[in-house]
């Protein structure tokens, strides 16, 4: 990663969105002006040997698709979708998880034993990442690693089965 590229400088802080008291971290400006640098920097979160131990990249609906697809292309790997309910045919299994305002669920098609890197744009409390990891294993994949662009460390100390989520940007406040 270039020493002059500081991705957090290109993330907009939007107060009181989507509701009062929430500080929304908008990654749109970063992706608009520094997409290639962002993907390259996320790629560097893993060593060459670690990339060799990954077969597929699984993106969590929907912004996780951005990173999983780009990294799959960069590393000549396959791409999987972890979808919200009702958006995927031939669903093999689903997992429900809690949100601050209710419940949601994720669905996937049947797996084949491949080793996956699970990706999302942001981790807050870890609910969707945990559900997606559980779902990957439930349908027949092996979660090899997890990553996201932004980790809101002030809201979590998330690990799944002892595995941390690697991130390019961390916010501790």
C-alpha cells in the first residue's frame, strides 16, 4: 500500500444518519476516488500463502459484493453471494440474526467444501458477519478468513470461532 494513501481520510462522517445519534461512515467518496487503491490495500491484508489457501470469496449482501467480486477477480478466485432472504434461487439453507430494530436472515446455495474468505463493507456489532460465517459452514463451505473495509472497533471485539475480522480502517470512537 502506498504511504500516501490513507483510506480513512476519504470516508465521510455523516451525523444523525439514518437516525439521530448515529454517526454513519459513508464509504462512497473512498470508492468513487480510490477504488483500485482500496482493493489493492484490502488484498494486502493477506499474505500470498493465505491467498493460496482461499478458493472462493463470499460477499455479504449487498455491499460485501463490491469487495468480494473485485478481490476474486484480482486473485483469480470464484465469487459467492450471501444473500438476504428472498433474493436467491435454489436456497440450501438460511440463518436468522438479530438487528437493533428486529431480525433479518441470510441465505445461500449449497456449498462444495471450498475454503472461503468472507467479506463485507463494515462490521459494527458482528451480527451479520457471524450469521454469514455460520451459514457458510452450514451449507458446506469452510470459512478460512474474514475481512471488511471498516471495523467500528468501539462497538465490538468480534471474533468468530477465535478468528478475527481483518480490516483496512478501524474506528475506536
